């Protein structure tokens, strides 16, 4: 009789743990899937914050396009598959010159090195870090979204860790370079004032 009670208790605890695991896993997946749109959140936020700073807005937007072109170019050079890619299908796609696979009508790049999401969120974060030095509280939003986006890319099996690190490094480099170039534009060229022959 005692054995049946212990067995029923074990089944009850096991069932509760399975139910809890299911709900926690569902919530975690839903929560992380929100951050697959992390680059878009940061782009929109950056555009809003830079709207009245025309030079920074221009360089941020140009850098954004340049960052994506660099990403596509590097993916074509490295040709490293994503973790979920079937090696046979991947090799078949490469031999037939297919780089994009359509899923639900949306083209997906089969190459994963470097991570475009990581590159984009770090580009925005680094550029805005230098652009908004006085508004440091807003930077926490950038740090959180960038970190969770990179975690999501690994957790959802879209990228290997090395692909995320490479994307983040390239995005940070492009972000710093574009901010540096915008600073050069803001400073301009310093020239000596011509003498106006006025009184001293």
C-alpha cells in the first residue's frame, strides 16, 4: 500500500514537472522569437533618436546599407552553412549555384558566416554608443536588445557561436568607422580666416 502511495506521488511530481517544463519552454521560445526582429527595433529607435541630427542620421543610414552589403559579400566568400542545414542539400545547392532557399515565400540565405542579425545589432549599438554619449540610459536598451538577439540566433539554431561573434565584430567595426567618418564631416576643414582689414 505504501509503495502505491509513493508511486502515485512520483507520477504526480513527474507530471507537474513535465507541464512546468512545457510552459516554460513555450514561454522562452516565444520570448526569444521576439528578438529575431532585434535589428529592426534598433534601426527604428536609432532613426527616431537621430532624426534631428541630419549628418549622423545620414551616416547611420548609409552605414546600415554598407553593413548589409558587407555581410552578403562575406557570406559569399566564406560559404559556411547554418547549423540547421542538411549537408547533402547544402552541397547540392552550392553545386547548382543556389544561394537562397524560399520558405513561405521569403528568401533565406543558406550561408551563415557572419551572422547578419548580430552584425546589424552591433552596428547600431556601437554607432549609437558614440552618438549618444550624454544619453547613456538609452544605451541599456541597445545592450539588452543586442545581447538577446545574439542569444536568440544561437538558441534558435540559426548560427554557430563563431558566426555570431564574427558578425558582432564586423558590425562593431563598421559602426565605429561610420561614426568616425561622420565626425570628420561635422568637424570639416579648418582654414585660416582671410584678413578683412578691419580695425584691431
